[in-house]
C-alpha cells in the first residue's frame, strides 16, 4: 500500500523534475540558509524563537561536553542519568505546569513509548483525526482499540464518549497546536468531557511549548489549567531549538513510566550537549519570551496578510504557523517549486502526512529572521500570488 503511494509520488516527482524532500542544507539556521548550494529564506524550520543558532546555547552545549563528554554511552536507567538530566526533569515539568517529567531522545520516541506502556487491553484511545504520526504510530504500536474524532470537534468526541461504556479506561489523545494546521485544540472543553466521562487527556504540546501562553509555557498556561491530571508530551527540537522529547504528568504516572517504558530504559540517554543546550534555552525562554514573542507573531501576521491579499486559501490559525490548503499533490508540489524557484524554502505536506487531496504547504517565520528578510518573503509571496492567477 505505502509502496504503491511511493511509486506514484516518485513517478510524479520524476516527471516534473523537482523533489522538495531531503534537500541538503549546507549552513546553520541563520537569516538565510544554503540549500543545495542556493540561498533561501527559511520558512520551513520549527525554529519559532530563532534560538537554533544562539551563541549562548551553543556555549552551554560545549560546556556540557567539556564536563560530561560527548556521550554517557548508557541508558538512563543504568549509567546515562547525569545530574543535569535529573535537574532538567524537574525544571521542565515545573515550566509546563506538571509535577514531574521524563526526557527521551525524541518526542517521537516518547509518544510511541507512552501508549505502548500506559494503555492496557480493555482500554480505548480516542484521538483527533489530524493527530501527529508519533501519536498515531504509538497508538498502533500499543495494539489497543482506538477511534478517531473529527478535527477539534468536541460534539463528535462526546458522541464517541457516550457510546464508549464498555472499557476499563478511556484516553483522549490530541495535539495542542496542530503542526500542519496551526489550529489549537479546545483543551478547556475537552477537559470538561474528560471529567464527565472519566477519561484521561494525552496532549502533545510540541508546537505549543515556547510558542503559546503568556510566558511561552505552552498549552496549560494558554488555557490557565492548574493541577493537570492528564499526560503532557512535547518535543524540545522546535521552539526549544535542541532535541529530545518529554512526558510530564503526576508523580505516580511518571514513576511507573520511568521503570517500564522500554523506549526510555533501553535507549542511550540524550546527550550531555543536548541537555546543556535545553537548560540554557529554558533560561532564555523564561527571561526573554515576551520580547521574542512580539517578533514571532508580527512576522506570522505579515506573511498571513500577504497570503490573504494574494487570495491563497489559508487555514486561520492562532499559532505562528501559516498553512496553505494546496489540496492535490500536483498543486502542492508545483506551488512548492514556485516558492523554491523564487527563494522561499517552505514545507509541503502530502499523503500520508495529510489525507489525500487535503495537502498543505506550511510557512513558519522564526524570530531570528530580520525585518528586511520578512519584507523580501512578503514580496516573493506577492509575486507568486500574481503569477498564480
Ligand atoms: C506534533 C508533534 N509531535 C511529535 C513530534 C516528534 O518530535 P521529535 O522531533 O522530538 O521526535 C513532532 C515533530 O515533527 C510533532 O510535530
């Protein structure tokens, strides 16, 4: 099935002579990036706060290497658990509004491990139809019964909950900020349903941490949620500009997952350099988020306004993500080529990342870009919009 899709996509890409995937980057994430020897304005990275190239974070990573080496060559349960790891578990949990956390080498791994370990035979997982692959594959891996609800549709969710009476535990899984849409899950309403139907919320805040909430603390801060009783996960490779993934929850859940999640205890611990970098990012976000946020959201608005003016079909989003509904695969790849040819590096999503004919092109303008670069990006969008008519 997948192989058939691959062949179809390959045939199309070969025909138009343009492949937007696995392009080789030959620079850091500066104001411009070098892709395949050409200079581009980068609207493709999840470098929301523009910290990927921050000298202070680089320095902190180097310091951690000097102190702990490049690797602990062991899993956290054995000999890979350094004091920086332990400290960060507490700090990150407190930052997002939870009791405790676990740090995995990636959020993909964290999400996979979570479902595999937490959910049991007679449970049901109800997930948003647009949930990220790491949640979907985690659910599949668990082998537990699951059903999807329509994207951000609490009525549909409630209808499913009403009929789900024969299960030991109910879990509702969703992203907070949807990565290809920029839409935000109605977590306040979902939590009301959780209470009513005795379900537990699993929320992936990968695109919310360091991005939403008054102080950048993510989805729980955004909705002013205290004493969160569910499970929170997030990637530290996006706004946090490092790598790694966290699972945060109440102490008793974290204590269980700490000893029973194979994806944590049988995988080499996240590197000291990354932990040092995350630690510095956390300090920067805590001190500087409000200033950086203004730039990030004003850039999003400028790109949004340009896309709107040129009549692109865009998804309305509260988050600093602009997403074009490019629909068919053919239109998506052709439009992406047009962006690339004019110097804008963007991200096209086609099946299986999106449902067929619901393809999207995503544009994220990181706060590290200069105002002049954003103006150039706006000019390019205006030019492409005119040519598109
Ligand atoms: C919503 C969401 N969850 C999880 C992940 C995986 O995170 P990581 O890159 O840390 O594995 C991503 C990354 O694309 C994501 O967008």
